[in-house]
C-alpha cells in the first residue's frame, strides 16, 4: 500500500473508533422553547423574547429613536417599564418586510446573554409596543447555537411555567 492509502485508512479508522470525536450539530446545540428570557448586556436588561425562525434578524422594542450621524440613541424598556437609554453606532439602515408593510429600520449590534451563551448579533430597533413580546429572536441569534422545541417552557422563568405569559383558555370542542 502506498502512503496516501495508509493515511486515509488511519483517518477513517480513527473516526470510526472514536479517536476523533465530532459532535453532530444537534448534540452541540442547546434546546430552547418558543419564548426565552434574554439579557441585553449593554442595558443590563432582561427581556422575554419570542423565538421566530421565520425572522432573519432579531428585533427589539425601542422608543425615542434619534439618529445623530453614525450613532443612534434609543430607550429600551423592561417588563416594569424601567427605561434604559443607549447610544450605539449604527451598523446599517435597511428595509424590513413584515405582514403589514415594508419599513426602514435602524440596526445596531447588541450583546445577548442566555443560559451561558453570549452572542453579539445585529438587532433592528422597532416599535413593538402593540406586540406581546418586546424582543423577537431571529435566525441570526439562533444560528449555530440553538434548536427550537415549541413545547418547552422558557429557561430562567419566574415561578409560573409560562414565564409571565398568560395562556389563552382552551375552546370547548364542538
């Protein structure tokens, strides 16, 4: 046998016998639920976020958005309406298409902490005051680290199993 064949057989044997361990993508990812509590590090603020595999980018409820050159100032609110003001460099300004319309939004990079994971991701600033969740966790946050199990309760939730979100009453079957 030549040297290339021996090397190939050695690599194949090491992989098959467990000398080289490569975890599958499923094993290396953390399972999360439909909603999760996430801390925005720059604001030291914990928000309940809705996981949305259909959204490309993470979005956060922001108020008082003011653009000043390459910087943007805005306020984030927690569940107790505590306002935290931030001033961040603008990463980009882009269009977002949602169910209602196409709109222009400001994007910043924010550091998100969840259950031992720290990730810096692009987040768009949006008025989510009419929505249930102040934070929408998009694919850019999920990518490479998380798998979604919609039946799972949020980690780090308060004493109730819904993480502070009330469940809708079940309809009687007809």
